[in-house]
C-alpha cells in the first residue's frame, strides 16, 4: 500500500478535531472584520445586552424605541444606529391591541429594514421557549435579514429556566452565543426583583457586553408618567461620557409620535461609589445605598483603583 493510500485511510479513520486552535502570533495577524455597532455606543454588532427594570417602569417603551430606531436609522435617546438593520421583536406578554396601539403611534415614517413581530395573541400555540431546543428551532425560519433579536422578556420567553439557578440559564446562554456567532445581536428585557437588582441569577451577565438598569427617580410621582433613570451597570467597549447615567422622560400627545426628553444626572453611580468608598463605607453598605448588586459595586471599585481614584 502506498503512502498516499495510507494517508487517505488515516483521514477516514481519524476524526477531525472538534476545536479550532490558533497560534497566538498567527491570530494577532488575522484580518478580522472591524466590530461595528447596531446602536451606538452600547449595542455592538454580534453583541449581547440586557435591560432590566421593575414592572411598569418602561422596559417595553425602551425596547420598541430601540427596535424602531434600528429599523428606521433614526436616533433614540441620543443613541444612533450607523445604518438601518433588521429586527425581530419577540413579545412575550403584551396584548395585541395594546402592542398595535403603541406601534401605530411610534412608526410614523418609512422603515428601511425589516421589523418583524412575534406576539402571543396571534399564535395558535404557545410562544417559543428559548430555554428549549424546540423553542430555538421555531425561530430559525424568521431570522433571515435579521441583525437584532429583542427578547421581551426573559420570564415569558425563557420559561424553562429557574431564575435562581445558574445552570438552568446555560441553554439560553448557548443559544445567545450561537446567535452572536451567526452575526446577530440579542437584547434581553428582564424584570427587577424586590431589591431593585435584576431578578434571579447574576450568571446571566457573564456573557453580556452591556447591562442597563432603568430606575425611578427618587422624587417620582405616578402623575409624572414614563420617566426613569438609565444606568449602565456593565459597559464593555465604551466608557467616559458614553457610560454616564441620564434621565429620560416620555412626552406623549394624542395622535403624535412620542417625544423623549433626556437630562444628565448630577452624579454618576461611579462617582457616588467613589465618594462612599472614600467615606469608609464597605462594599455591602455601598450596595445598599446605591441599590446596586454587590458584583456591580465590586466592578466599579476595581475600576476606581485602576484609575487611581481610590488608594
């Protein structure tokens, strides 16, 4: 038997490696595509992000505003898409009539990219459960020309997960990573718990580029309507002024597109944490006063030390 035949036989017998391993020097020299954004500065292309807030604060208003901005190439809350791109909006709980009402007011100009909606009232069967393989497969036919998937919300669309068990989040995490590998971004919408932090395991944040918390202003009154503070609790790839918190308020008038007004907050969360740490407060005390999770406080403290703000 010739060497060529032996080589061909070995190729058939020996399985190809399941992993691609790169030499670091070769990897550094690879011509990889520049990472673009879906919505600048915080939502990158092939990015994973989460927005969370207590019930009734305005999560769906924000999520729909983002979807419209991305598909119409318009600015939203000072965030700008570089170009129009397709969005698939998974609505897990909104009545169809209310969703129609909100979209009718919001969409007042031509969309430049696909804006697709899957909403429960129009389904003959249950909405997909993204924590299952079957639920993930259900979405596959609708992902063509889609660059951003908005999951509104985790509780209704990832039903098989147990919120406080990190391991039960892994199927959703694997799906999100597959979406990222295929060139898509995923924005998860989630509820806050009684303490004001995102509900359930913090393991969800591990793979995310951005985590945004929506919070009521301290002096909020129900008559103020949709007004909340926007805080960046995790900001991978952007910093400085882009990561500063601000206040947003929805000004709604009959039969007119909603208008958003934004205002800077006097002190950022980062500055508050530095101030409290310099006053001798422990990380537990800081978490209690700022209504942040201890892991987020720890991340800000680490950043402060790196920037020589703390000694």
